[in-house]
């Protein structure tokens, strides 16, 4: 009988004991519950727009060590703490006493509300206020229907609706204060003629004081 020569592995002939056809590569096993997190990686450029404090503290820590990072965190905590304390301890304007204060020359005022927070007026400060202006019992102007008055305190010439009586009368006020001024003819705006014995009345509400405008 004739003996067939032995076959070498890999010669392409199918093995009698193996299934027919080429073998398929095994599919990789999937891992359930996994997600693509590549898009969550930081881009590495500039401040982290979602947490600039974290980025800044990380930079300081790398540059100056852990002590520098802790110092920055402590400074931020102190700043935030002071703002929180201010918010809790801040008080609004308080009612005035109703006393008529005579400033001389016929100029008087009555505090309706007294501001308790912020700066007081100084020459050179930018002051903003609302005003209701009346002659006797007739109202002639109300800035609430237009826009507040703003000017540099102590600077002349005065803008419209501001006069020597107003400037002297609002001295000592703080933001939130309301004061009723009675201004005589001598301290009224130029060109305003008052009836004899009738004062010009300003209901002033101080809305802003900027001491470091420039």
C-alpha cells in the first residue's frame, strides 16, 4: 500500500479533526459599565474656566510649594469670610429724629432717613442722588422720572439742579440717606426767582458716593 507523506502544520490543508473553513479572530470582551472619559481631560491651556481658584492654587503650590498654596487658600477664605460677615452685619438706613437743623443763612434740613454704611462726602467725590424739587406746595421737578443727578462734590460751576444750598445741605450724608432741604433765595440755583417768604424745597435721596473714581 502507499503511505502518504506527513503534512506540515500551516500548509493550508484542512485537518480531519478540525472544522472546515478559516478560523475567525476572537472578539474582544466588552466591559459593561465603562464610559469614554477622554473629553473630560483638561486641555492644559490657561485657567480652568470652571474652577479658576483651584487652578490658581495648584499653580502657586507648584511654584512656591504647599505652604504657598495653603497661604493662598487662607487668603481667599479670609476674604470670603469678611464679605459674609459684612452681609450679615450690614444695616440699612435708620429713621431720622425729625429735628430741624439750621445751617445758617436761612438754610435748614430735616433727616428723614440716615444712612449708616459707606463713605461720607468729601471734596472731589462723585455723588449721585435723586431729588424731588418743589416751590411751596408746587412740584417742579422729579429726577425719578428721568435719571439721578451726579456731579463732583465741591466742583464749580454746578450742573443743572445743583446749587450752593444743595451742596451745603447734603454735607455729612451717606448712601441711603434721605434729607429734606429748605433753600432760601440766596442759595438757590441761578435764575430761579422765589416768591417772598417761600423757600425752594429739595427731597434728596443719596444713591452713590465714589471716593476713588479716578
